[in-house]
C-alpha cells in the first residue's frame, strides 16, 4: 500500500475538446461541454530509495470509479505529482470529481514537477527537460504525439452532439501507452530535480491560489473596443486603397507593401518592415503618398497588440474571470510571465487623467467619432487595455507598486550604506543622481540609476537615453558614465567581485565563497554554479565554462569618437532555457549583478504575496513590481495594504523599500 506520508502518485490525463488549449485557459477548456477525458494514467511513486514508478493504473470513463488504493491515498492527504499541474487540477475539478466521483485532492497535496524544473533554470517543456536532466535516452514518442493531436479534435455534429472521429479501441490503447510514457518521464524528473524549498513551495501554492481566483475582466468594454478597432481597421484599408489608386488593398500585407514601396522609392527593404524600419523611412525625404501610407502602416501596427481583445472572449470563464494568466518562474531570475492576455506587457497610459477619462467615456458610450476627435483611435484603445482589468460588481481594487525597487536593492546588495541612507531620508535619488553628473534633469538622473547599475557602457547608455526621450551625444554619455561610476564606486566593485567569485567557482570543484549578502558555490563536478540569494532561494547556472576569446568592441573616447578595439576577454558561458530552447549564453559581472538584483526584487514581491494570504486583500494579479488585490466596496485601506507589502522578512533587514498605492474600479498599474 502507498504511504501518504512518504510516497506519491504521478498523473497524466489525455483529453479531447472542440476548444484549442492554445486559445483558452485550462479552466475554460475543462468546463466546456465538448471536453472529454479519454484516459488517465496514474503511477505509484515511492519514497527515496525505491524505483521511480513501479506500478501503473490506467483509467477510462467506462471504469467510472478510481482504483480504491489511489482513492484512499488521496483521501489520506498523499502527494499528487503532475507536469504543469494547473491543467490536471482543472480537469480534476470540473470533470473527474463531478462526473466520475474521484476524490478531490487539497491544493496542498499537489506538486508540480514543471515548477521544480523552471525553478532550477531548466526547460518548462517535459521532453526538453528530460533531454537535459535524464541520462537515459527516453526518446520522444512521435507517433504517439501525432495520434494525441489527432484525437484531441472534437467536432460538432448536425444534431448538436459532439463527435470524436478518431476514437476507437486501438487508438485508445495506443494513447494510453503514450500517456504512460509521460507519467514515467514526469516521475523520473520529479525524483531527479531538487524539490522547491519550503518557502518557495508556499510561493507556488500561493501562485495557484491567485490563478484559481482569476482576474475579472470588463467584457462589455472589451467588445466595444473591439468594434472600434475593426472600424478603424476598415477605414485604414479604404484610405490606403484610395490614396494608392487601388494599387494597395491595405497596409497589413508585408510582401505587397514592400513591393509597392520599392516601386515608389526605388530601394530594397528589410524582410520585416518592422516598426523601426518604418520610423527610419519616415525621417527621410519621401513622396507625400508614400509618407501617408507609412503613417497608416505605423498606426495599423497597433492592431496586433489589440488582438488581446479577441482573446478575452475565449479566455474568460463563465463568471467573467481569466484564470491561469500568471506563469510561475518563467524568467531565470524567478520572475513570472503571463499567458493569453499577457498582462505583463500592457502599455502604460501616461496621458493626463482628464484625457483618459474622456476617452474612457467615449469608449463606454460606443462613440467612435468622439474618440477620434480626442485621440488617435488605435493608440487610445491600446492605452485603454489596462482598464479592462476591473473589480467585479460590489468590489474595488486596491493595488500598490514598489517604488524604484531595483534602485534600492542594488546598493543594498553592494553594501552602499550612504546610498541606502538617502532612500531612508526620503531624498529624491533621481534628482541627486542628475546633480552628481552635472545636470538638473530628473529624467536623466532616473536613466542613470536604472541603466548604469549593470555595467552599461557609454555607447549603449547614449542609445538608451535617446530611446527614453533624453538626447545625449556620445561625448556627453562618456562623461556621464564616468561621473556616475565615480559617485557609485561600490557598484562597479560589486560587478568585479561577483564576476571574480563566479569564475573561481567555475575553476574549482565543490568551492564556496561569500560576496556580500550572496553565497556562490560549485558542485563536485563543477558542472553547476549556483548563487544563494538572501531569501535562501538559488539562481542556477548550468554547465558553466570560461573561454578566452578576442572581441572587437566600439570604445567611446572622451571626445565622443568611437574607436574599434580588439581585446582579449575571459568570457563566462552557461546553458539556460530561453524561448523554449536549451541554449548557451554568455554573462559577465554587470549581468550577474542584474540577475541577482532582479531576483531579490522578485523575492520581495513573493514575500508580500505570502503575507497577503489570509487577509481581506485577495490578490488577483501582480505585474512586475505591482500587486493588485480585490476587496468588498468600502473595506480595506490603501495605507494598510502598502504597509503589508513593505513588512519584509528578516532576510531583508536594512532594505529601505517604499510603495505607492491606490484604490479604484480599474487597474492602473
């Protein structure tokens, strides 16, 4: 019998639906009437010392009840392991328990092998993680994968029923074998990977609770906005057709537009015709019609980001909430990303409050003509995307954003007590930074603080400043870079110390050393270097190596000229998961400092999420350094909420954080 205190079970389910999981959330998918479970495979996992999976149970709906030993194990509180457990949890909640009587595990019983993988800086995809972690060649069952994709298709019939055209006994047996192989791989990975530390396990459980609660979305406003997008899209198409005398049917087709532009201005263009390409062309002396078409193309490029409006209808559960929008630990530093709505890259509306309110009123009235008079329609609609995240009837949002958190964490890690005292004394450090480099421009000071802390050189700093609307010559950028470093000597020293310690860990097996508040170590084979953060969490650097290589870099001279210089570098390389691929990348002292700074900022936010559990402030989402909660109307207090997210754990003693909050019916960010 399974021991609920020591053992675990591993589950994988195979399903079919009219819906496509790439377009909807797991919650929407699991609740749809067409969604059907073909099979579930459960493997016994034993405590350390035993084989990973010794026995399998294969279940189909015809069996109705779950095997008694598994049911008893779940009822006794045993661990349930899955890969991307959010999907299995949704299927269990909406299908396996209500339709087939399976006992429902408590959230605290779940473990996600995928979470363990990404927390170690490893791939999020099962087969890719297996390729990296497991020594044995498990291979990919391509035939089974193709069958799974075919069988995942459900189609409606003429009489309103749902048809599963590929369902037959032979295919089901083959699908069960494919499912069982995934259970074996998941089980092996779960045993091979480091478990989440207790605090980080609590963070993952909190993440699941927030995703289960979901984000309430104003679907009515979204529909009105989508109608306005479609109207402007049609106008752009008609206008393009008219001004080009029918030569162009619109500006969305890149091949057609490039061909037309080549004929009009006689130049070859890049393959992408990107936003930057269009902006560059508009700076040049070009015919008025070409300029008009490019401006229309520039405007129409916003339609892609407004595609979120179409996804909202599919992403919302019946109660108007989007569940599962936050993706745990998707950056190397531990930060979250988001799915479907991509709440982490919603544009920030920096227009004046009266303009925002007038545009919102025009949208709510469905008054496109008024919106067109107030602002460029597509830009106004894009800037209004954040406002779709709202409080449901009878509730309000209370939210707060950490103020300049990375600018505070960096000197805390670097041991710059003088800089930390400025924050404690309430000094505007952006104004101070500007003064330190001989300027009164606060925006320039802000760019210095945010851009120069990670080893950025004069060339890139000038480009960054220009991109943020502060024009800088290379000569001035060189002067400012030197001045900022001389006033913040602890930061360059931190870059150098962290890089040197990292390299020593690369060269020495089973080596450990401290750099300020951080601990760096290598394993016995030197195939891994990790950095232990103040919170106790780790940043993992797999397969590190040091390469001597010659590189030619553009060195900015004091007079602003650029001198290409070939130098020998001792470069650090390591393997990491990037955009779904396992690949090599390089790093250096400044980049390592950026990693740990962002990781500590993330841990501050994670600690705040844990403190908010059990309070009246029910967190519905978080974006970068901002946390959004939902409260009943007339309850809660912004100042109390701010204090809750500022009460740091003991590991953050001495870190002078600040936060700015608000309450209202919609997300501002």
